[in-house]
C-alpha cells in the first residue's frame, strides 16, 4: 500500500481571468475547486493511473469537509485527523500565460493531533511506500519528516518531496527517493547552478547525505535521475504548458505507479516524467491515457560530468 502524508492541505481555488488589471474589478472567465496539497496530488495521480493509496494528514472546517467529500467521490481513501481550524484556501489565478498563486495561512497542529498522526503511521508496514510531501505547518519543527521516518519500520520505502531544512534533516534516514527541483537545490546550498554539471554535483551531495535516489526536475530542461551508480537525463515532450501547479507531484505519482507496477527504476523515471508533462499540458492532474500517449516521447540517456567533483 502507498500512504501519502500532507501535513498542510488546501482547497485550491483555480480561476482564469482575461486581461487582469490590478486595482480594478475583474471578472472570472472560468473557475474550479480542487483538493490541494502535494501528498494529496500524488494520491490523485496514483488513482488516475489505477493505484490505491491512503491519504494521511490534517483537515478542518467546511473546507476540510469539501476536500474529503471530493476525494471520496473519486474513491480515494482518506484517514485525516480533524482539527478545529478551517483548512486553508489557496488561490491560483491564470491570466494569459502568467500564473499567480496566493496561499492561505498554514494551519496549527497541537501535540495531541501530532501524536494521533504518529499512531496512524504505525500502521505502515514492511513493503509499503510512505510519501512525505509538501510544506510543514509553522507549529511543527522542521525535522518532522525526520521524526516520522524514524518511527517507520524497516522495509518501508520513504519518498520525500519538500524543501530546505526539512529535506536536509530527513536525509540521515536514507529515503528511497527525494525530488527537489533545480531552484530548490540552489536555495538549499545557497549557490547559483548555471550548468548541468553544477546541478549534478549538488544532486550527488544530497545522495552523499543519505538519499538513495535523487530526481531533480528542471521544467522545460527535463529531469535528472541520480542513482547510486549512474546519472540519467530525461527530455520533456513538446506541448503547450497550461498549468505548472502539480507537475512535480505528478512526477512523484507516476514514479510510484511504476514502482507498484514492478518496473525497473528507469521505466519508473520515464513514467514519472510522462506524468509530470501530462499534468503540465492539462488544466487538471494527468489522466492515464494522457500519460500513456507521452511515454513513447520520453528519451532517457546516461550522462557523465565533464569535470570531476
């Protein structure tokens, strides 16, 4: 079973506004509401690709009820912990080719609610996959993913998609996979990554710090997979980018779907890139037929650094 943890879910209010003008009355052309949060997105992609998962995390208020209702309509299993605070609303505004995001305030998690989450995580067994994704509520320490990983039994594949200190601190638990993007890599090491060699160098540093496999997404420049022995570069297929929100989560979801299918790691990587691209080319998260259509357009090659590190 795959478990996804979203500590800080959201109700995403997506709107398209034609010719947005700041400081004036604007009319929405189209709108839709979706459950949001990185782990929730991973579960939705897995569901679209034919795989079950269980979502763990915290929700509250009328927005939390809406998230649960919509996920259950899709037959996605949720095991949320209820909090008194309303789940935040994140606003996504699309105006022509530009996208603007306004994220609501992070929720507050009590010690008792956190203990309840740890109790639920005790149900994760050997052979399961645990995906830890997204931002960390302000009320929790930035080592929370490390603490969760410490409480998981041996034989569980841990996948982490977060940023900054939260990612650095979990590396000593030797996660199976982490997925920063190139900009997050720059922020983590306070460097400017101008060449592919630079990105590979710092990706390998994360591996040296404990990660088993590192995937680095680079938007239109493709994605890197750094394994213990080799480094691979994937292209991204050509298409019109309609929505960048959720593309990284879709990569993780596609990769995990490949693992569940029993595929070799390069095929998992390929499915991840196809899933991320399919979501970017759609107004919503990728569908199975969209991913399958792109699989044949993904090319993966082994890469070597031109300089030693």
